[in-house]
């Protein structure tokens, strides 16, 4: 298995963040429907995304995180099908001493319900196990996010914890569910 195989799924490819990804990251990170799940309270500027993309530290063991762009085939071009950004997968709280991390995935609305999120999870798990030598990964999910709960359960994650009334949105509270999967 080559390193490129590790980042290639059935219908997606994962790649490092490039400066030209600032605009797509700005769109994704400013999707206000995800703010509660991501603990955001205000939009991010295009400039902050450009700085992030331009100074991105791609060493996950040093930075404790890695962000990968999820690409899929787009519309046919003159010389074949061009890959286009369909989403982002974030791996955070990476700990080499504990051999674990947390994961989050976001697929742009126009690319949802095509299996890209599941393909991305399976693909990044290979990378995390074979390159970073992690043994378990977790996901923190709002109990209101039924699509995400379904995705992680389908991918073989098990409910490991429930922090009751942990997430507040307006006057409403929801639980924070912790899902875990052994990968190594």
C-alpha cells in the first residue's frame, strides 16, 4: 500500500490544505447551521481563512490536529473529470502518548447523501492507524444531529458517553454524545 492509497477512498480523495482552499473553508466554517456543534459564536473572515491556509502546519503530531480537504469528481472537463472540494475532515486532540484523537466531518450540502462522509471516515481511519499509529478515535456529536449520529454508527463507532444537557442553543439544551471506535 502506497501513501497515496491511504488517502484515496472509493469516491473521494483526501489532501492537504492549500492556500487556494481559503474560500471553500470560509464557506464551510461559516455555515451557521453547524455553529452550535462546533462551538462557534461568530463568522470567520476570509482573511483569517487565508492566513490559516497559508500558514497551515501539516505536522499533526506537532500541531495536535490535521485538516484534510475531501475531494470528489466534479463535472467533466476537457481532459477528464476534475476533482472538486466536497468537504472537510478535521482530526483534533491528537495524542501520540494516548494513541487517540477526535474526528469531525463536514460535507457541503450539494454533495450530501452520496456516501462521501462514510467513505471519508473509512479513508482517514486507514491514515490514522497506518501513519499516525493511533488506536482509537472518537467523535463528539450533538444528540440533535441525527445525520451525524447515523453516520458514525454506520461507520462502526460505539456510543461511549453522554454528557446530558451539555450543548446550549438559545434556551434549549441537548446532550453531547461521545462515540468511539478502535482502529489499531
